[in-house]
């Protein structure tokens, strides 16, 4: 018996990184998981992982998952994602908006196309996917929406110091701040419907393909071993807690993975069914 038995979950950006771990953890608890992202075939060695790879890993251990090729910057793909999942797995109980496209560039040089793409994938897509799943959740009397944010949503310290100073993370911080405000606002709108909406960020950097690429990390495993990076299982467990908790109690949070696990007295569970 898993705590997500008979639940249907969508995890966006689950072709690799944190999304892949969340998808596997949910499946290990019995959820039927839709793995949504663009990569169906690996072409770029810097970004290992495909939606089919994640699905295969889940199915090998007896879990239920489907791959849904989705470009979240396209409204028609978002619509199709919800239709496909509803047809193939049933109504959506859990939506995890995890996908992100990120460019680190100073405001002065930031191209409009990149600005638009970041807001489309990280703000409009979570907003629109929520609009698409909310009617069903309301009808069935509950559900869980989780938006994956970042510490970048917080304001920089003045005067700017440390490794992040001047790194061009302003637009990334803007989209995540918007996502957090969306989460708390929606949480209050649907509280009475029994639908939990939360925002979750890693407590420390997670050595995913995206982070390794953007930060030029050469020794990701060593970072985890020395404790300067967070294992992806921590985010997966925190996501599970927020997508299985009592919507009357655990909602409207803007929280951090390890802090949440400490508060709830939890440690990361298995990625494969017991
Ligand atoms: P990642 O390794 O870069 O993976 C990003 C995921 O987003 C991939 O699965 C990618 O899949 C998907 N994606 C990007 N553009 C997409 C699009 N247009 N349509 C559909 N999917 C798209 O990132 P990560 O490090 O795992 O980060 C996951 C989440 O955690 C993000 O929201 C990120 O901001 C947040 N976060 C991460 C860290 C960290 O330390 N890793 C820290 C703070 C916050 P395809 O390329 O296959 O489409």
C-alpha cells in the first residue's frame, strides 16, 4: 500500500534532474505518474535523460508511468498534456510544476525572447496548467498543486557580496518570486475546496544536469559527499509530503526542502516500491 495509491500525478520537467526524482518517488508510493518534458531522445550529452528513460525506470520497478512529450512554452501542448493524462491515467489529483528554463544574464543585456520564454515556462505554464486541472479537483473535492521555486526568489543583500553577486540572476529571481506569489494567492482561493497549493525550493543546490551546466560543476558527487549540495531525494521527499498532506493544514507554504523534512520529522524514502 502506498500513500499515493489510486492517485494520478503530473510532474513537469521530469526528463532529468529534480523532476525525475519526484516522479520516481511518487510512483514508488503508488501514483500513476505522467512524465512531461520535451526530450524524447537524447541528443545533447550535457543534459542526460529523456521522458522515456524516466518512465522505463519507473516501470522496471513495477510502477505506473506514461511519457507525454510537452513543450511547456506552447499553450496547445499544455492543453494536450492535461487531455492525454486524463484519457490515459484518469483525472489529475496532483500537479507538480517543476520544469524550468534558465538564463543567467544581466538585465542590461537580457534578450526579450529569453525573458518571454522564462515567463512562459515558469509562470504562465504553471498558471494555465492549474486552470486546467482545478475544475476536476474542485469537482472531486480535493487535490494538490506544487510549484518548484528557488532561493533566487529572495531579495539580494546589499551591498552585494558572495558568489552570486552580479551573476545575472535577476530574471530567474523574478519568475520564481511570481511563482511563489501565485502559489500563496491560489492557495487562499481554493482553500475551501480542499486543494493544497505550495511552493518548494531546495535548501541547498542540487547537482542536476542544469546546475552542473550553468555553474560549471566538475565534481557533483563530491559536493554531495561533503554536504555542500543537497541530494535530490530530499526534494523528492519534501514534494511527496506537500502532495499527500492534509490540504487543510499543509497549504499556502513557501518552504524549503530540508527545513520542511526537519519540521515534519521525515527522512527521504525509497525511489522504488518497497
Ligand atoms: P534541470 O536539470 O535543468 O531540468 C530542467 C527540466 O525542465 C528538464 O526536465 C527539462 O526537460 C524541463 N524543461 C525545460 N524547458 C522546458 C519546456 N519548454 N517544456 C517542458 N519542459 C521543459 O533543472 P533542475 O535543476 O532539476 O531544476 C528543477 C526545478 O528546481 C526548476 O524549477 C529549478 O528552477 C528548481 N531549482 C533547482 C535548483 C538546483 O539546485 N538544482 C535550485 C533551486 C531551484 P526537457 O529539456 O526535456 O524539456
